[in-house]
C-alpha cells in the first residue's frame, strides 16, 4: 500500500525553497551596497529556514511540518520583510501583527514542550491542565522578553533601530511595552485553548497538532 502524501511537508519544503530564492536575490543586492547588518540578518534567516530540513534526521524530535511552516514564515515576515525591507516603517500594523503572532507561536511551543513531559510514561510528572496552561503562557512572555533584550542589544551595539521610536517616545520604550503586551495576549489565547483541550477534552487545532506530534514521536511517550 503506497505511503500517503504528506501535503504539509511538501508545502513546507516548497515555501522554504521559494523564500530562499527571494532572500538570495536580496542578498546579492545588499552585498553590492555594503549593507552588512542586512547581510547578517538574511544569512541568519536562510540558516534558520534550512536547519530543520538539513538536520531533520539528527534532531531528537520530529517537529510537525505545520509548525515548521508557521515558524519559517514568521521569521521571514519579522526579520526579512520587517527589518531588511523596512515593513515596520512602511506598514503601521506590521509590528502589531507580528508580535501578536509570535505570542501564539511561542504559546503553542511552550504548551507542546510541557505536554511532552506530562505525557511521557518514563517521567514521573503529572501536571494539572491549569499548570500546563500557565507554563505555556509564561514561556511565551519569557521568550518575548528575551527578544526585546536582543533588540535593545542590537540597537546599542550596532546602531540599528529594532526598537521602533513612536510618536512622543523616541526612546522606543513604548514600542517595547506594546510588544510585550501583544506577546502576552497571544500566549494567553493559546494557553486558554490548551487548557480547554486538556480539561474539557474539546477538539481544536491544538488537539490535531498534539496528536500529530505524538504520532511522529512515539518514543517520547512510551516506556
């Protein structure tokens, strides 16, 4: 019986190839202009996009392609379109959309992380749904805060403008606070959905992702 086609994996691979072609063309331009910060950003994004494909067999877990697809599209939108192509300045709502999305993605990642520990038969750990949801929320907020520290460091060391000045606040503090608020809201939404799934056994996209993750990584859950 032929193996069913994994359309999510194919879509992920096709998207990565397309985005790599776009970034390669931009890389030639920024190299010719001597824009070394943008060269570093583009090469970093290309490396992040390729890493799960190149090292797929060496990774300790098999991450569902749906999550990889969302992650690579987010990195492209945030770093390439946002920083290199200046979408943060061109489109007023770009930063709002990206930080709201990052809270959702980080919440999902945090939820899956603690869910694996909670369901692993070899680990004597039994956490209630409320704690799992709290961990996912705090994980999203913590990583969002670390990203803001990274933006601050880049601005201080390389004179970039990753912390965007806002009207009446050229320091970028208001931008940082709104980013953290949006990260928190995104994490809160995912935490609430995750708690609902565990406590009420309601089906959602998180339920499908969890089942897919378990199917791809049976060794993580069985003794």
